[in-house]
């Protein structure tokens, strides 16, 4: 088997045309230097590359520069050249056995020996001389006869057109190459030289070494390098490692990998805890299981266990100076009930208080915009606070408080007084603060209980008890008096033979005079049946100071007749304003005698006006209306409704509060009654019998509650053992 020696120092070149063969031969003297015009020739580079990089200067920097002079000389030489390399004596071998892309006869190489005109590069310096194969062999410790070692001279070939020169070590051995010879015979029969006994020679070029013939780089399995496992992995070993890849990597991981693994594990556990475990625990309530109940104290006031229960109707905190009232006739009436609201943190939920209950309803009778909630009523700083706030509650956008003494504390006649600081500014319209009383047979806000009772105060059997007062002109839209004086026998009535109802007397309903920009106190009696045009006999109404009090232009409507007067108020009696914060008392004095009765209203200690019982004398087809003989419950509230006045929302600064300092009731010494179920006007049994109507605020009619109006002898074609129509004459 012949071998090629590409490391001999003696190279001779012969030209035989464009397809000449290269033969290996021993030639020349060892020290012969090539002429300047014939630089060393690379046997595996085509002529363009050989001419471009054929000459080198001794400078290392010249390796990256073109030799323009060598290019010009190469263009004047023969277009076909061949090189004869000195062999080892084992015979000549043609280098034309390389038939790959970079071979001289391959497609894409120059044709007919034409040398390409390499364009001038910006790297114009002449390249350095290439090292000789002998010096490179000796430097690497490779024998000249070792066919397995590729020649160092052409380890990294220069590809035609490339602008990067070989970075192989440069030595002075390039001087031993001989210049090109003139063209020789044509290489038409060079195919014979291709056939060789060299087992590494083949017609195919797989180019595993950047374009060099594979025969120049024989591989032996016994050769071992550190990176062999990357290029020639063992399938069995890889299969074994892949089978236990995680365990192997985990066992041999370094500190950095271990840190990353632990960090990822902690991150994963954190995500699981936050997005899975915590929601599950929260949803199931496991995290709050056994947690202590949070209790909020409304005040630090300490109630004695027994003395907290009032055993007297008169509040112990009421001053002695306020325990008597001088009546219109000059008589002194004693204080029979009072509540000073001095105890801090009192609440008024159902069953909380002896005298008051804060309702939890929507007051639909006047189409209020607020929901009355017990949350909005409590005592603080020695007063009862009713707070109206823009707080969404039960589908409404406002919340406020209403406290009522219904079925707990009532009075029939006497003097009631309440002191209050009114909410917001006196000049601003829209709020509806009220302190008023109503007959205990009807519960405020529970429409089923009020139907046919409010605001009747009548004890006759005529058109006044009928629906619409039997008048087609629309003067009344009331359903008629449910508990009339002429109710038939065996009908539902608390005390047959007495006309019953639920009249309303307003201590104060605050409004605003927008003309002069001051607050007004509307103080009125609301009754039924109605006078024609809702106008009473003003001859029996007395106003004490017409500069501050006038009769109200509103006299009533189809649901009530209102005998009303309005009085101007001081702006300091309101919550906000330059001199705000002061309290003022409001009240009325009632004597319910049919002939000599009267109703007198007060602002402070000064009376505003008086209605005498004769102002409600018979008129048209109706008889006397009575000043209330019913037990009257007390209602304190702060409302918001367009039924009352235009609402100036831009000037109402929520939350607003009506503060009530006290409520006091005085009665004649011979007519004391603080009972909601007095003799002659009972209410308790009737309420208990129809409890559904008094406890369900969603019921809007007596029929909805499951009851029917009792019949009367006027329209029911029945008889009454307690009353006859002849009594009307």
C-alpha cells in the first residue's frame, strides 16, 4: 500500500494544462529557495486561492493581506499548472484523485485553467510566508512517513473568494517550495492515475474536513480524545443514562444547580400554597375555626346590673327645674315621663329598650329615599343621634333612623316637649326631620295597620265614614273609617260603640323658606274626614306672633286634612352654620274636651298658635272632628323624600345628624295616663289579634294581612246594639 508524503521539504511543480495531474516525487536540493516570482503552491487550493495567497512576507500581520504583486504576476503565467511533490520513494501518486467541490475539474471551479481576477481587497498588505511541512512536522512531533497525520501546511485551506487567511503556524519552511514550471503535456489521460491501491481514496467527497479529501484524514477507533463522546456517543451508554437521567443529574448536581432546584421547588410550593391551599382553607372556613368572636363596644359606659333597669317613668337625670309645666289655664302639670338619653351607647333594636324601638323598614307611605335601620339610631354625648347617610342599604342609597314608642309608651292628653338640634343647614331644602305623635292603633310605616285608621278622629255615623266621603269630586281617597262608631254586632272592633282611629299631631316637621333662606317649623294637626277645601274655621285658631308664625298654605290633600302653621327658626338651632350647635325645644299642649278642648304648639317656651276644638265643627255632610282622645305614641325620625320638598343634593353634606336632647311628657294631675291601652280606648287585645298587620311592613293593606273591614249599619245592612242612626240627629 502506497503512502503519500506531504511533508517533504523539496517541492517541484510542473504545468501540464488545465487538467494536469499532480505527482509526488523526490526532487531538488534541501536548501533551495523559491524565486520571488514563484511562491509556494498549495496542492489542495485552486489556482485563484494559490495566486492570491501564494507569496507571503515574513511579517505575521501580512497573513491577512493580499499580495497584489503576486496576483499580477500570476495573471501573466500559464493558465494551467501542476505540482510534483517529493515522495518517500514508495512511488508516485497523483493528487488529482480529489474530485470534490474544490477540485480543479469540479463544476464551479475555473474552466480551462482560467485564473479568476480576484478583486482588490481593503486588506492590501502581502501575506506572510506559510510554514514548511517539515518544520511543522518536527514541531508537532509527527514522522514524515506517518500517513495518518494531515499536512500542517494545508490543515486549514483557503477557500476561493474568502477574505480570511489560514491561521496555521507560520515558519520559514515556505522558502523550500519551488516556482511553477511552464505548462507541460495535457492531462487527458489523468484518469489512470486516479486508480490507486490507497484504501482511503474514493470518487465521493463527503468533505468532513472543510473541503479536503477524506483520504487525507483517516480515522482510527483507537484514537481517543476528550470530546469524543460529543461526536461519537455510545448508544448503549446514552440509553442507560436516559433511563435514569433525573437520578443521575440529581446525584451529580453541583452547588449552583442544587440552589436553582431548591429555589424552583420553594417557588412551586409557594404557588401551590397561595393559589390552592389558602383558597380551600378560606372557602371551607377551616382557618377561622375556633377564632374568638370580635365584640365592638359602643361606649365605655358601665351599666350597673340592676340600676340600669329604669323603675320610674321619669328619667333620674331630668333636672328638678323641668319637673313641672304651667298649662294654658295656669295650672301646674307634673312630669310623668322623660328620657334624657344621657346613657352612652344605648341601642334600640327590637327588645333592647323599655320605651323605644328603632324600626327596620322602608317608609313607603311617603315614598322615602332612605331605609330606616336600627344601626342609624344610638345615644352619644348625652343625646339621641339619628344619622342620615348616603349608605346603600336594602337596595336604597340612603340610610337613616326612626325611633318610635309604639305600644310601649303612650299618652292621651297633656304636654309633650322634645329638644333637638336639627340637621344640616337651615337654609337648605330636602331633609325631613320630624318629631310627631300618632294614635297607637296604627303603627307608623306599617301600611296594613294604618289603612282605614289614619288620620281618622271621628265618632259619628255618616258620609264621613264612607269611602271617598261619598263624594265624586275627589276630595278624599281614603277607604273609609274601618273602626267606626256604628260597627255592627259580632264584627271586629276593639270597643264597639266608639269611633276609633289614628290621628296625627306633629310636634315639628322642619322645612325651609327658600325666599328668605331660613328654616321653618311646620306644626300641624292631621285629621279625617275633611272639611270642604280642607279649610277649618279659622275663627277658632289663634296666632300669637304673626311676624314669626303664619298659617301654612298647604291645608291637606286627598289623604289627610292638615291644620298647620309655620314658624321661622334661628339658624343656630341647626347642625351646620356660623353659630350652629344650639338646641331648641318644640312641643304641643293638648286638652281633648269636646267643647272646651284646644291644641297649642310651642317653640321654646313661647306658644306659636292654638287650635280650639270648635274650629272642627260640622261642615256639610260631616259631623264634628275630635281633638285626639286616642293614646298617642311618639315618633322621632330623619327622612328624605321628594314628597316633602325639593331635595338640594349639592348642599346636603352627608352624613347629617338630628340630635335629640330629651323627650318629656306632662299631664294634668287628675288625668295621668302613660298607657297604650287605657280604659275606654283599648288597643292591646286588638293589636295582638291582628299582629301580622303590625309586624310585617311589606303588607300594604288590611286585606293583604288576611283581614276584612268590619261592617257598619250605614252601609252593611246590619244592626248594632251599641249605636243607632237616630243618635246622629
